[in-house]
């Protein structure tokens, strides 16, 4: 029989109560530990090692996107540990360096790691618990990051110290723990400089450019990435020219640029997005989201980010998502639909 999360929680609560009542009158204690889902052998071994070291019984729940466990003693939970896989929506708003280092690999974040029983702390038990989480992700061929890889996540000082310790014992790719030889060869980086395009709104428009050194030449007709020119055979007055004249229609982007976002400061506490575009052959890789994430994080202390006129459905979908960031302490997102 399959139980949903709420049902499992109610059953676990009832079993814990039963265990406490039985132990109080001297009868044998009934285990209240829930064990839902199949664990790979190496994860079982890590859990057994934790149980042996701590004298606890570990209950766990396994799903396609989550693994959590709670060590129990005397029917009571003494700790809680959980790791979760970020989905596509989460990745769009995840920390930029975490997304870059993951480079398409499943990214799991540690969303819970705590000993409720203070007597379990500072004894090395936390490292054993983390190793159980890591072994699970290793089996799933993923990579692991701290909670602040996820948008809105945070890491306590104790957790920061734990990650420093883990970094000494595991292979790291940026902020992530990786396994085997699966170190990312990502060469994506964000550069910022004055935009080569001219805008009427401001003479000081800056460009956030996502650069991939592996990218080849853009399509020669992909405007603002390839340089677009035209040839004139006649002067403006209509007379034929002795020699054809080549004119620049629009400048191209710097080598390796696969997406860009042009913006300028709009008053003392606001930012205006002038234009953003991804290369035709690079669409669907969430490059624009990476640039928007960077812009919002760099300007978190501003009050407004103005998108101007949003010209297509894809951009509008992004606009609506970023509107929801205000409740998380980010600037208010404004703009108008123009399609």
C-alpha cells in the first residue's frame, strides 16, 4: 500500500506514542521508526555505520527527488537530515556558481542537517550523517551543494564548518561535491562592460555577457552576435557611387558570447533592462536566466528592476517568475506586455 507524506507522518506519530506508552509500563518497546523506499547497498552501509556509532535506529524515506532520515533513540527523534534534488524551476533561480559547476548534472542540496539532541553534537556523528547523504547522491550520479545553492536557502555557521571539513575529504568542483572523475569542464563565465549598442534611453548602458570559450562562430545572420553589414551602390541623393560602400548595420558581440543582457542605472535605486538576447544556436540552455539571476543578486539592494516593454511570450514567462522574488527581499519587478 502506498501512503502519501501526510499519512506517513500520522502513522509515525502514532507509532512513537505507542512506543512511549509501552516502555513506561515495562513492556517491550515497539519500534516507531519508519523505513520507506529501497536504499542502495552502500547507503545502507553508511546508515548502519551511523547507527553503530550513535546507538540509534535510523528511519528513512526515499523518493526520486528526496532522501531524508532521522536517527531515533527510545522512540524519539534525535536528529534530522535531508537532501533534495533541484528541479528545472529551482535551477532557474539557483545560485549562479552552483548551476555553472553542475553543468547539467543532477544537483542535490542539503536542506536539513541537525541534531535535536545536543548530546549528539561535536562528536563526529554529523560527518557520518553527511556521508550517508553523499553516498545516496553518488549512487544517483549527481552532485551535492549546500542549501544556499537553492534560491532562498541559507547555511548556518555550523554547516559552513562542516562543508569546510567535507571539502578536505571530497573532490570539489566550485561549491559542489562531485564523485568519481565527473569534474565539470565548464568554461562559462559572466563578464561586464559597456554595451557596444547605442540606446536613446541612456549613454551609459552596461552589458552582462555570458561567455563560453567552447562556442564557435555565431550564425552570420544572428544580429547582435554576428556583425551585420550592408553594401550601398548609390549615394543618399541617388547618384551611383564610383565604389560600393560597406556600412555597419549592427555590431557583433565579443568572441564566445552566447547571451547578453544590456542594462543601465535608472535613478538612484532602480535598474532598467534595455535588451537581452541569446544566440540562436544556444537557446533552451537557460543562459538568459543565468544573466537575470546575476543581475538580481548584484542589485538586491535596489528598489526596482524595470523590464520596459516585454516583446514575446518567453520573455513574459520569465518576467512573471521574477515578479515573485520581491517577497524574498529582491527589488520590485515592473514592465509592460507588448505582444
